[in-house]
């Protein structure tokens, strides 16, 4: 751990030496990046002109409310074992009072809900319980969807079905860039997503929108190297895609992962919670795997008359947090009605959620606009 | 016919089976001359110039056996360590065993042997005990509870009230080993790794600090880990605890598992470490002493107490900082 820290300090010195005159807004689109930035205390260590904005980087946060609701209803069926990544267990859906509003509450009400850390565990659980239906609620970005596709490509056990809520990251960034106000001057592109899909996926940011960008890993040294790159590009009036995670995010990405994804999944228009439908931003099981789609196997029909179906909870600003339009602590609920103990919006639930990350690293009061104010808002 | 390879309800009925289990499993393997099972209460003789200290703890760890320890060694060391960090030399333990019907007798014997060995190493006698058997499904195989009596020098004062701004925080070795060892032993999340619990008596680390003036306070960072001890100190003193990320010792495999699952090692349990607070001019002496001892090679100075509002602040590797929050719920594995 010593070498990266030394490198990180050197990058920090280089960044401090840059002749920044005005505010530069740098967005990251990966919960892992935001977590590393916050855990390392980077914001407080950087010059005040630099704003680091958490953008759409949390798959749990954008998983549609309807999918969470469907998972809860499935979990309450006595014949079903519902498995999901731990983060999904506490995401609340909109339900009438006295009904379980999260998978965790469904579990407390008697549902068989099991947290898992890898898709292989879903197959293992299905194999261990051949007499029961196992439903894998798979929410995630490309990095998590790839192993789900791998599982589907190997052949799924007959009693396992998938409630797939997979999303692609770049279309959300493209949608932001095509909107009236993108809200950022430079982009830190996601490291793991690039490792799977290839860093080239992110070229459009510089090529089509003239925005400096760099792929980063998750240690401070890689993040600061990427930050230095985009700041220099910005100062020099240039824009290209740099790769500061070249050892892992190789050209072309992971061809095996891409092949199994192509073989088993279609790219479809998809709904992002609180944001709406983004074209070609989601994954769905191919037609020949339809019998493994939990939506079909259990004939899940969205209850069109369910109150507040698909909506954000009242007052919750998670959607604008996800889009980087506001900082977590600019939401009126942040730290007041909404805390990790009693989360209202998904961004306060997931370890990848910006609200949860900010709260757990000690940011308390509201309205941070610059790094200085950000620092002042701490404790 | 009764299956003698598993504990049955009859082993808790007060009759022959219970007597046999107590004699053949507990008395014979504990091998403690201070244990007289024919007495209802054990008399103790206490020296008049010492302060008797008493503590109690219950143990419900799952699985019962894990790399580096088991519920038996844990039941001894957990209670011994609470005495040791209070400055008391452990003398006597009582032992309660609540056994679930169906527990393998061989497993019970292994655990009792391990418990006896831990007591021998810690220099503490098991002077009284009780066993109960609960029906299948009513317990996690085996629960243990121990109460410990120790003796402290009347002149040695330790406590939150002695802590001052500028004092130094030290830890006797790497943190988080126990938490990760037990998690890996559960075989959850398809992970495995070469991590052993640090479960051990800290008496040899804690009691010699009596010689050093300026040692203010000690605690063993068990449930909730180092961050929780730091919070207890911050809350009791209204001082800020400033921890230095680069100084806190964490073994590489522990760090790897933490990175994979999104855990913060600062919240993971230790079962054989001491956190001490010492005056600035005494800190080096504590460090030198610890590093000369078998379980103290990894000792480190990890932080300071500063004026503030009772926050726990982590100074990060790159010179930034963040707050370590009070632990809320069990950490869940993260999604990617």
C-alpha cells in the first residue's frame, strides 16, 4: 500500500501546481470511484477550484421501483427463495403501510431472502434446493451483468430464474451530454466497466462532446493520475480519452465477457428510477432464454393501480443526485428524514450510493458547492 | 439405546448421564485442581491489598470452531481480556455451558480441551460451572458464558477520566484478524483465505504496562473493532480521536477481503489485541515494551487525542481526512 500512496502524493502535488483559475467540474460515474474519493478524503486535499461530482454510478440507485416491488412480492411466496446482492435488501419500494417495503422486511415477514456476493452462489443455492423456485434478482451495471450472462451461457438450473435489472453506464452519460446542461467539464470514466466493455466505449465523450476524459482505477494514485490528465486537457483546450488504468482496462475489454453477453442478452430501452427511459441502456434475456425470465415464469404483471408505482418517495431527490445535478447533502431529506438507519431513497441504502458514501464518511450539513464549502460542511 | 456420540436431553436431566458428562467431558479435560464439582459454591481467598474486579461475558460465535480458535478458547480469552485491560490479573473463572441436543460429543470434548488449554496459558482457574442441555433447534450447538475474577493493584488507576488532549493511541498488533477469520470460516460469499483469529489472552501485553507511568486507559477492541473503541473514548472525553490510516496495522489478506466486500477493517473484531492510551512521553516506552513481547511485534502508534467535539477522524494516506462513523448495522457485501 505504500507505493500507491507515494505516487498519489506526487500526483496531488502535480495537480496543486496546475494554474487553475476557475471552477472545473469533474464527474465520476462509478460508485466505487466515489467511494475511493470519499474514503481517501480527496476532496479536502484538492485545490478549491476542483469540484468532484458523483454522477450515475450506482446500479442499486437506478433500479426501477417496479423491479424492487416485484422482487418483494416474489420473496413473499412460500415456494420461492429470492437471492440478491446484499445492497438490494434494504431498498424501499412504495407499498401501503403494514406491507413489507423492502426485501429485508419481506425476510422478516417470513420470506426466504438470501444475500449473495456472486452469481455462482445463485446457481449453488438452486442446485441445493431442487424442489423450490430460486429467483435471482440481478441488478447491476455491465460488471455485474457479465457474470450473470456467464451463468446463463453455462446453462441455468431448471428451478432458477432471473429478475434482470441490468443497465449500461455510457448511455446515461450520453443522455446527460445530450441534455441542455450536462453539468460537468471533464469525466473520470469507470475502471471496471472499461475492463469488461473496453475503454473505447468512452471515446464519444471527447470525440462527440469535446469533454476531457480518463479511465481510472480505484486507488488514489490512479484516480489522481486521471484527474491530473483531465485537468491538463481542460487547461490546454484539448479533449481525448486517456487511460490511467491500462493494466486492467485493456483495449477491447474482455472479449469472453462480451461474447457471453451477446449470446444471452439483448440491449433494450430501459427505465432508470426517477429518471425515465434511456434508449438502449438496459439488458434483457434473449428470447430463447425467456423461460428463465422471472417476469414470465411468474407472470408478474405490474399492478397499474398500485399507488405511487414507479415513483420516487415524496421529497426524495435521489434522481437528481444520481444525475449529478445536486450533491447528496443538498437534498432536503439528507441526514434528516433519510439516514442509513432509515433510508428513504436508494442512494442512502447502497454502498455505491452517493448519499450513503457521503454520510458514512462524515459529511453532515447541507449545500456544498466548492471544495472549501465542502470542507466547511464536514463535522 | 442412547447414542453416546451426541449430546442428548438426558445429559441435562440431573441424573447419571449428566454426572457422567460433567465428569468425563468437563472435569477430566479441564483438569483443574481448583474445580471441586461436589461443592455448591467455591470459596475464594483474596489478598487484602488488592482490588477484586469481576466481569462476565457470553459467547455465541458461529461456527463453533474457526482457524486460530474456537468458542472454548474465546470464552476464556474474552473474559480474561476484559480483566486484563482493566489492569486486573485474572484469577478465577466460572463456566456455563448451554449445549444443544445433538451436538457431537467429540466436538464438545475438543472445545472443552481447548478451553482448558486457554485457561492454562492465561493462568486462570475454572472454579465453578454449570451445564444445561436445550432441545434441538433451541441453540447454536453450544453457548458458553464465563464470569471472571481478577485482582488489581490498588494504586493502578486507569480510566476515561485520566485521558488528556495530546495523549497517544497505541494498538498491540494488526486489527481485524478475528472478524475476517470467523467470516471466512462461515464459508459465506465463496471466499477463503489464510487468516487466523488473533484469539489469545492479552494479559502478557496489558499487565506489564502497570510499570509505566502515563498509561491512562486500555481496552480490547472486540465487537465493533478499533473504530468502536475510538468512539467510546471520544464520547467519554469529548476529545477528537485522530487516527492515522498509514499507521494502523492491517494484514494484507484482511485488507483484501475488506476491499472485496466493501468492509472497513476499523470495524472488525479483534480477540487478542489491546488499545492503550498513554501520555506523549510514555508512548515510546509502551511501544518498546510491546514490541519486545511475543504477541506485540506488530504494535504501532496509531493516533492522538485532540481538542474537538468527540469525533473520530481518520487521516488518510494522501493527507485527506474522513470521519469514522459509529457502527450502525452489520455491513452487507457490496454489489460490484
